[in-house]
C-alpha cells in the first residue's frame, strides 16, 4: 500500500508541472511553411521562399548599393560619328533620368591625326535644350588620337559616372571634325 501511495504521489507531482507556452517538442519532419513571426505574416518572394531584408534601427531596408549602375541590368550603346553632327548615345525618356555607367571613346583613323570631342546631356532629340557638358565643352576640346592609341574609358566598376540633371534628358556626343570616332558603353534609366 505504501508503494502504491508513493507511486500516486510521484505521478501527481509529474503531471502537475505546468509547461510554458513557448515550450514545444517537435519530432519528425515539418511539412508546414512559417506563416507568421510575432503575430505578423511572413513575406515571400516565391512559393516557399521567405523574403529576407536587412533593416536599420527605423525599419528601413538597407540595400547593398543605392547606385543604379550597381547590380542592375544595364543597357548598351555603340555609336560612331565622322562629322560635327550631334549623335545621341542615350535618348531622352519621359519621366526618367539617364545614368551613364561606362563610356569608351576611341579614334578609328590614322595615328598622325587627332580629333576633338565633347560628351553632354540635354533635352530634346539632339540634347540641344539647355545642354550641360560632361566631358569637354560647347566647342569640342577633348583630344582623341587615332591609330588605336587614343581615346579614353571611364566607369565600368558598378558606379554612376554621369547622371542627367533632370528627367526627360538624353546623353549625346559631337566631334569637331570629320575623323571617325566610336563611342560605346552602358547606361540605365530610372
């Protein structure tokens, strides 16, 4: 009888223990997605893939880079000129700025010859409305040598090198003479 009483006391003591609402024992494989954290729904980027973001002390998302030329799909341009006519590299688009991410200019002419160029941004189809010069001046003054020895490269490292001063503006080039100069590079619009 004493043994029976001790067994009952032992069982009652073990069963009377209260568990915290956070205590849980999970066994086996879970086949349920996480549906909430702290009473809020979990965001997903695809079926079964939880969206994760870094945030600052105010809850604002921290991006790895805010530069549009870094980590985005860039567009290409590849234009040539052999006259003093304006050539559009990046045409203006309504409501968007143009970000020049890289530019390469080189002369396709004899090594004994030089050409002067200018790169600028402005409104209208030929950047003629309120132009702002990015490389050079209104009278092209940046010298490009021919024979594959001249030219320049700027950018290409995931950073904006030039941004239009406002939306609805393009990026253009012009030369001072008639020697062929090629311009290639990358840009993005936002």
